[in-house]
């Protein structure tokens, strides 16, 4: 358990986390449960010594590995502070925000708290602020449990989307979510000999085999080729799936599995990278204070020679494509090097055009000048980040001479 935190609220009185009265206001969860992760926000009105204040709790939940993985809170009603925490913690999930009741919040957090125990993961800092939500309550019946699951799962609108999500949950060992998408008759343990794996790529094709025809009159049958990353290695899994008229997985068969090399996996995951380089007329350390809302919902990571901002799509529509690529949830990347360069990067032409447009409309437009544009056959940004260079042009010249 962490040390208690003290926060200054209106009136200038320092109050501990303990309160005299707590009233539930509103709450929401992102409908991203089928991606294996979701965010929850709960808004309370709290009272201590007859002084009322707002209190916001944010949770990041991971069904595959970390359970209740992260927690942040905001006391008071500062919109900028609330937005910053919200964006940093759950802004990249790409789902809709679905209203929850207080009981639904408790049931959801209790379910994930059980996963903390099962995965032997510690609870995140701030436990004293949210432990009351993990107190035992009346267990839900099957109807209530299914209704909550339906709330936090995005609506399934197509067979590709259904299959991708189902296999994501199967390989992530998240069988409760897999069961939600399938009939009760199928075996969800066909890949139980594999450790939990990330679905990097999944390709769906109709099953054209003659043997499929006699028993698929009422079902659609598909062959799926899944590229998995597990235990620092790659594997290909071939599965056969049928979908019934209710839009549920009704047949699930394991066809084959085999290892693939890192080079073979890289070839399957290869994609072009579009990059525009800008020279900044201000110190790189001032970027966040100058750029306005440009990176409001970005995931930030620091590196030896700069800082990267990963910007996610606002939805998960890439799961609806016949070929699913995990990386397609990224809209673009911004990398600020210590040399004062801004690298705008995307994996598609529409994506790089959108990034360029956002930069032109941002407060740094007059202080960020484009100096070069590149299209690479395969991603190169991460090679630059991991190098000892802080100037991309020098890095590019070096790898050209070396090649």
C-alpha cells in the first residue's frame, strides 16, 4: 500500500483521502473490451467537514496480463487537468464512452481485481483511494453479467470484425471475452499449449475446400492465418471458423501451427513509412507548451535523443478489414529530437497528409518549417531512435554510405 496523498482543494484546507460523504455522479467505460483493454472513469462528489468537492477516478484495465494496471485521480473540477489525465491514461483506446451505473463500475473492477490475484500483479498506486470499490457486493446473475459485457464491447457489424476479435481473445487467453462471441458448444482451449500471444496479423479467406460444403449450408466458413508474437518469437496458427446465422462463432478448429523466423515475420508485417522533417525555431524542450492540442491524446515515450508522441486512431475500424494488422491502430507519430528536428511519420499517405495539416493549423505553424519528405519501403524511424544520432539527415547519410 502506498503512502497517503494530500491534495489542496477549494478553501485552502488540506484534506486526506478519507471523506465524510461520497455521492456517485456519473461514470463511463470505453467499449474496447474486445481489444483486451478498456478505460473507466468515475465522477464523485465528496464532502469533508461540510466542504464539497469533485473527485474523478480513472482506471486502465488489461484483461490479458496486468488486470487493474493503472490508476489516476483528480480532485477538483479543473477541465484541463481532467482532460490531461484522461487523454494520457485512456485516450489512445479508440472506443466510445458508454455510461455505467455505480454497481456496474464495482462489478467491473471486482472482476479485474480477481485477475490481479490470478496474474499475481500488484495493484497500482493509490489503492487507499479506490479500495472501497473492491469491497464484496452481491454477485451478478448471468443476465446482469451479460448485459454489462455487452455494454463494454463494441457492436459487431461484420464477420471479419467478429473473427479478428475472437482470435485476439483466444490467443490472449481471454476466454471469457471469446465465449461472449461464440456458441457454448465450441472448444475454446484448442491453443491451450501456447502461452499468451499477441495477434500481430490475421488474414481471413473463405474456406473453399470440398469437405466444407456438406455441413456449411447455414454457416459461413473461413480459413484464418494468424501471425502471433509470443515469448520473443513468432508463430503462424491456421484455424478454421464457421459463423452461424445469429452472427456467432459456431465452429472452431485448429488446423496447424508452426514457427516462423523473425525475418519472415518482418516480411509479413512490412509496410511503407512516410516522413516529413521539420526544423523547429525554438528549443525542443518547449514543444509541449507551444504545440497546443497537437499531442493532447498521444502516448508519450522518452528516448536518449528525443521524445516520441504516438497518436492513435479515434476508432478501431481497422478490425473490420479482411486483413488485420495490429499496427493499424496508430494514426501517426511525432518525434522531437534534441537537435531541434520534428519528424512527422505515418504508415499511409492520408495519415501523413493529416499530420501535416494538423501541424499547419497548430500554434507552432510559424516556427516549424518542412525541410524534407521521404517515403521508405519499410519503417526506419525506430532505427533512428535507437541510433546515436540526433539529426535524421546525418543518420540517413550514414546508412546510405554503410549500405
